């Protein structure tokens, strides 16, 4: 059982009664931990099962086959597969492999935008991923509606502004079993997320840990839920009132672990001014970044794949 709260967001999706109570619960979770579980989200279990089955089929392929959709083939869109150790957290290689996806778009010059790369050997992964992105975009908008209400803002404050055309990024991560006797080996090292909101689907093997004021706690899988956490940009916009909390992953289950983080962020070309005053609370009015969200995100993601980033600048 986790120490983090489980919040039923169904009223936010249906415009039903109880939205204020849900918003209050979200606000309390964002202030205390920056993490909570989301239930009542409406994402069909059958879709989750299809996504999981297709993902497992992909990661079971030989690495030369997986490299047919390597990130180097995705160009500036930064889509595709990376091998174990190919992603850095705080400058150190992670003990995981994965695939990067985003909104399906035509090729273009804008970084982190363009067509996704899908494996020919697992054709069902394409539709599962694209359907999942559509479903999770609705969940992200609903949660941000609850966050807006919790801040004393209109429920559509983000939907009609920062996230009117959201930046959607999605990862599928595969963690091999980690060495039990190595305290310095992490599937993902300690970090915070960059943007507004992350919604994480976990398999049954666990491994996610969250840093609280009293130490690290486990955030085990809870059936039928997503783990939700706020990112650095929302922390900045609220002047630190809502916390972007460090977290990390170590797979000690002895099994392969899959996780599915979905990142719901401001529009690429959106300016990111601080939030306005809210009743009884004066925002600090400062962020440590000026410009568009796309510029901010690119500066962050380039540190995860520095060699790929350098190639794209040539």
C-alpha cells in the first residue's frame, strides 16, 4: 500500500458533481508530495492490455531489429528506440532501454515534432500507441482542470491557454532486472520532470520511489490507476507552492519491468508567464526562464541525449 493518495477524477471528466472536492484533493497532494494516483480516468483496460502486449513483443526482439527504428533515424523529431545505457539522467547512463513517441505529425524542421517510428515486426504497436495518446490527452486536460480549480482559477484556465495545443510526449521503458548488490545502479537516477504533468502507467513489478520530507517512499503499482506527478514548469508557475518532487527507479523485482510515462505540457510556441494572483495567495511572479516552452524543453532534453543533439546541430 502506498502513502500517496488515490484520487478519483471521474467528476472532472464528466463535468459532474464533486469537482470541487476532487480539486481540493489534488491541490493537497500537489502541495504535500507532488505525487498522487489517478483513478476513474476512463482509459479502457483493453487499450492498456493491447499497449502492454505490443510493447513486450517489441522489447523481445533482437537488438539489431529494434535498431531499425533507432532514434538516429528519427532526426530532429527525436523519436524511436534507444538501447540500455543510451539515455542519461544527471549525466549517468540509465539501466533501461526504451522508445520515444509524440504526436503524429508530418516531417518538418521543428525539433521534437514529426512522424513516429514504429516497428514493422509489431504492427499493432502503432494503433495502440496513437489511441493511447488520444486517451491520455483527455486525462491530462481533466487533471489540469482540477489543478486550475485548486489554484482558484477557472477550470478551463490551462485548456484555453497553456495547453490549448499541448506538447505531447510519450515513452515506453523496459528495465532489465537490476543487480541486487549494487547500490549505485539505477533504472532511472534521481530526477524531477521538466514540464507540467506526468501520467505514468506501471506494470506489476514496481520500483518507483518518491522523495518526501521524511525520506524515500515506494510508489507501487495500484491496479486501474496512473501515478500522476507535477513537473518543474508547474512548480515554477506556482512559485513553488506545488512541488516538483525528485523520484527514481530501481528494478529489484527479478523480472523485466515496463513503464509508460506520458508527458502533458504547454504548447511548443506558448509563452510561459507566471500564473495570476489567486484568492488569498500572491504568486511570486518569477520563473527562471523566459521564452517559449519549446525552447525550454529543448534545452532540457538535449542533456538526455547529448550525442544525438550534437549530430542534429551539424
